[in-house]
C-alpha cells in the first residue's frame, strides 16, 4: 500500500510540475510582443486601411525603412508612435534588437517607404528572425506595386513570377544567369528597375528575351498621373522616357517552346533520337513513345521509320 501511495504522490508531483512548466511557458508567450507587417500606400494616401492605422497607433514602436519619409505619413494621420530606422544596411543587427524588444513584451510594426514590407525588401530578415524566436507575426494587407501593375498590364495574370530588381551590372555572372533563366519563362514576369538603369535594362531584356515580346511599363501607380505604356521590348528600349517603372513582361508561349524543341530534334535521326532515351535508361518501347511525343508524331510512325532503316 505504501509503495502504491508513494507512486501516486510522485506521479501527482510530476503532473503538477509539468502543469506549472506549461503555465510558465504560456505566460512567457503571453508576455511576448507581436510583429505587425503593415502595408502603406504606394502613392494615394486613401489606400491605407483602418486596420493598419490602428496597428500603427497602438504599436510600441514602428520600424521604418526611411524615417524621414515615413514621418510624413504618420503626421498626416496624426500617429505619434515612435519610430526606429530599419533598412538594407542595418537589417541584421537591428532585427536582433527588435526581436529582443518583442521578447520583452513590446509590439512592433514594420513599414516600408511604400507598399507591402518584406517583398524584395529588408523586412524579410526581421520576419525570419521573429519566426525563429517563436514571436507571433501578422500581416496587414494593402497596397502592392507588384499586384497593382500586374492587374493593369493587360497581360496574363493567371501565373506570374516576381523577380524584384535584377542583380547589378557588377555581378555580371549572376545577372546573366537570372536573365538566362527568364528566357524560356512561360509565366508573366514582373520586375522593378531604377530610372538611371531603365534604358540599359530594357535593351538587355530585348536582346535576351526577344524584341517582339510584349511589355507593360507602369509608373505613378495610384497617383493622379498614373501611366501604363503597353508596347514591345524593342520599342520600349528605343522610346520609353526615363522614370521609375514596374515592368510587366509577357511570358514565352508554350507553343513557341514546343516548336523550338521539335526543330532541335530534327537535327537527330529517328534512330539517334530513340537511342538517346535508351541510353538514359528507358526500354525501347518507352524510348519510341518519348521520341514520338517530342516530334509530334505517332509511335507507329517511329516504329515504321526504324523498321525501314533496319531493312
């Protein structure tokens, strides 16, 4: 009986200790602050949401890409929350400071100069560090230059890829690799480019992707003089005036890719084409089927061609 009672008491003590530990963890979590990712207008101040305004007003601190720019927004909406600078050049050490503040119970809102933070933006580092530290994160949706330009472009919006800014010219190999990967991209492509690099980048895109490729150049989005120039890459490289644009470029058509692929197979004999697949590990039947698909013909045609060669 005594052993049974001792076991019960020990079990009860362990349960109580586990409950206390869980309560302590829960209490620590409750004391932990939160990160609010707040989208701000990209031009028209009426695009800010009531939820973002409330979050900015109630946060303990706002992390802003450029406090000189963001103070205009805060003053317009009479928001008195203190700001701290968080940008490309201090993103790692400042992120650690902000995480420490949130772990101590402070709520932090992050904003960029315009649009949604963390998209081609140093805010992604802060989000990563918060996620690693177990800090709660919430994103308050709103204006985004990428989506706004895409919807205005007149190009396909079903599938798209956002590349941000291309690697700089000094990173030649990486820039060429990125451009090369876009050559056969079938999704609509969205890029950013600075005004002083625009003409050169358009010329480069025309050379790599083809001058006939359609492009929509969007600037002054949501503002009074919003403009969308719909043209081709070659025309854009020759005529588009300098400015800060979002570039939305037509993806390569699948039909064009298939046709080019078929043309490349025409340099091989049917026997060589089938053998190529067999060398890769296919049996002859599978290889004939794959070769027929590549050439846009039936497997019977491949069989007949091979039969004629063997006679």
